[in-house]
C-alpha cells in the first residue's frame, strides 16, 4: 500500500539544544523537539547511515503521529524508501529492520519519560545501535550544518503490518503450550506491549494463560504518571491487582516496551540481576559455553549463575547501544541490565520486553515451584538494595568524593564507580538519559546490605551539601 505523504521542506537553521543524549534524541515537545527538528535530524540520520530503505515506527504519545509524519516527509524528500509500521513497541522496529534487511530505522519515542517528552531512536543496518560515541554526534553535526538533503527522486512510502511476521518469529521462544495454568497481572502502562502479547497468546491458543489486564488501553497522556516500571507508584498499583486476584506473577512494561519487570506471587519485585541470572541459566542449557553480558551495578548473582552453568560472564557499561556493540564483538548469547533491558543474540542482538516475558513464562509454566521459590536462593545469597536515585547540582563531584572515601576497596571504573569488598560492593554512576545519580548496593547477607546502604546514603547526602 502506497501512502500519499506531502513533502514539506523546513528551514535547517535551528537550535538543537541538549536533545542529543547518550544513545538517542530526546526532549520536550514542541519547545525542544518538534516537526522541523525531527525532519531535519531524520534526514541527517539517513545521510550518515547512507540508507536507501528505512523503517519508521512510533509510540503512543500524542505528539508521535505528527513527529512520525515529519520524519517520513524528511526521509522521502532525501530519496529514502520508507516502510511505515505505525504504532508499535520499539522491538517491532528492530524486528522490521533486521527481518526485512533494511538500511536502518527510526522509532519516534521518549521511552519511559513523561507525556510531554518525545524523541527519536536510531538504528542502522543489521539493527546496529547508534550512540554518542558511534553515530549520534555525526548526525548532530550533519543536522546542524547548512547542507541540504534533497534527492533527485523522492522516496516511496509503503505501510506494512509486521506483527504477524513477528509472531512467527517469536514462536521459537515459546515452550509453555503444555504447562500448568497461570494467572498473570500484566501492567501495560498505557503502552503497546500488553495488547501485542495478548494477541500472541490468542494466536497460540494458550487458553491456560490468563492475563489480568491493567492500564491496557494505549493512552499517550499516561494518566497515572510516567510509564516507568521502576517507579514505586507503578509497582504499588500492580501489587494491589496481583494480591487481589491471587495471581502467579506480574509483568510491567514501560511505554515503548523495550523494558520489562516482574513481580512474584507475594508482590515482591524481582530484581533484574536475579532475573538475568535465572534467564542465563535457562538459555545456557541449550547453548553451553556461551558468553553472557551484564552491567556493573549488581554482578555477583549473575557471575555465579553463569559460571556454574558453564557460561562466560562479561561486565560492560550500561546502555543499550554499548551493550549491543559488546554483544556483537563477543558473539554473546544474552545480556541483562539492572534497568530491565534484556538482549538476545537470536533477536539481532537487540533488546526486547516481550521475549524475556515469554522465556520466564516457559520456566514458570514448566515448573511446580512458586515464583518466589524460583528466586529464594538468589535473594538469600545475593540480596541487593534496588536502585536508589539522587539529584544533585554536580553528580560527578559526589562520585569522586565517594571514590576517596572507599579507596581501600577494589575499584572498577567500567561504568561510574564500582567498589568491592569481601562481603559487599556498590556501584555509583551518573545516568545517561537523566540528571540523576544512581546507587546500587549488594552484599552476602541482609544485615550487611542494610548497614552499608544506610552508610552510603548518608555519605552521599552529606557530600552534596
């Protein structure tokens, strides 16, 4: 189907401000990012990628259709043929680019940020991620220059529904057909992942899997606040439904669906380092000796699980572009981040919020244990603080002062400051996408964990004064 998009040529003299982040473009609409800015940056991205064909998708934000149209206008005026895939979770953009061998893709999204934000996420041929160190600064330079991007011929736009092809692809991750009956609270956070999963389960005729739907209708105003499963408000709302319905577990997605978090039947959040460890063991059964990547925020549970299962654990800087680049270098099977991003070699080395849910569903459906029992040994042996966030005027100064205080520990600078002792460790780093300082603590017992977490929180607050 050919879409008839009028082509508009915007002026290219504009202020790009601070919207270029570590691995995407993001700002408030329309004061920081608008149609003119989106079109110009899309054209610059196509030129940097030298792409002849690109997929374009969008999230549910109210500004996304307008920005998506501007992106498509810009691409076709630059001679790029566009596969328009519409409102989809970000992982369907990854799938479209990888499965159909396109030259790149742009997702209009601001991920878990509040409704007034929007942005652009770029990927290259082969679903290669772009970052500030690999592509985004060049794209900014192109967009900020006086060059024109007009081509001799306009590109064409073809609309395509890629969902059915994606469902065919996802069946390789599904082995819960003959499992036990399960009741699952699914908090969609007004995004798009929940309805996609519901349609997938219906297609698979998985009548033994019951979804208790929460915030399921897509709504770009995000009426309950930022669509972020890390927020206590989101978790509390999910917990109420889980306990009321006596569900087996709960899943929570962010607005663009590239992250997921889980909760056990008691309403306790499953820390993503523990989930990474569990999924790594599951995947290594069929792929012994493979490399598994994780970030340095919490490391002990993953390291032991991977080594005991015959795998090779590797630590890497957090952030989707950095993780994906390392996975390609190493040929890694799987990667997990504390933030709830999970990456798979068999999904073009990209992250997905649906695949980890399906794999976990396999594990639970084919086990006679409760979800809390699956994680009991990890929680007992490797308790963690969960991520604690601070906002200071000079976050980096606080990190350096903390470094001086803990100089006797084993220091690692892979991502921020990691300091390890015999029975506890911590990571302190500045966020890539927000003005926040993030603290994660882990220990070998709950008493030490609480004592050291309190000690660090008190210290960090005093250092900021």
